[in-house]
C-alpha cells in the first residue's frame, strides 16, 4: 500500500510527461503482491517494473510477465551473467533485461547487448561507473536506452569523487546529459599523489 501511494505521489508531483520506472528490489514475496502493484503502475503509465520479486522464482516471473502489460525488467542481480539473462528472455520471464560489469565483465555485457539486439529486447545497463558508461556508449538507444546515474538521494554527495580519483566518471551537464570520457581506457583520472601517499609497500 505504501509503495502504491508513493508512486501516485511521484506521478502527481512530476506530471504525465516524465518517464518513471519502479524498482522495489525484489521485496514482494508473493505473485499477488507484485501483480497488484504492477496493475497500479500501469494506470500511472510507468515505463517498466524492475525486479519485483526474488529472482530465484523464475516460473513466477514467467506468469507475471504474461499477465501484466507493463514491461518487466529482470533479472537485476542474478548470477550467471549473459547465460542466465538469455535463458530468462527465452522463457518469457522478462520483457527487458539488466546486466553490468559486476555480472559478466565487459565481454559478458557486450555479449548480452548483442543477444538483446538480435531479439529486439532492451538491455538496460545496471548501475553507474566508468565501465558501465562506456558499455552504454558502445550500444545504441534501441538496445540500451537509459543510464542509471549513481545514488541520487538526500544526504548523498554523489558529485565528490573518492580521494583516489580527480573526478567522477559521469559528471552531468546543465541540460542533464552525461558524456563519455575522451580519456584513454575507461576514462579514470587517477590521483597518483594519493596512491603514493597511501602505499602500503614499494616492494
């Protein structure tokens, strides 16, 4: 009930033109809970419903994907890299998929993007970061449509880089765009002075 009320409040606050999605991070323990929330999200014109239930319940995801009109985006954190995600697509357990470099590395993500492109399925890159942003840039909007930029929440200072870097990997411009780094490799600007000052051993 609280989740539904929050979604209605957000839609009312931002208006009908803003694209919204919802990720309860697998907290719904039953099909009935996920189905109920999904139907309300459809009324609110949410773009996708991400990771509504624990991802070991693949058969339940098949049923939910079949019964709801809103696209189901999963798996988000399941192990198995592109093998698991390809199987979900084949089984009809999700309408879109998620992957990132922590679940398959650069090669695994590129393979999943290619699979999704071949089947006409969205492959949304999970989380932010230098490598994930580069992988998004190596794809197209037809496959990877959105970039998930950090944890933007009250009390969280996302714009300050960690001490071992000179800047964050995805600064946002005045118009809300994030640009790919033109630096070598993934684009890290490493603070070598900090690294040297905190070296454990030179041997």
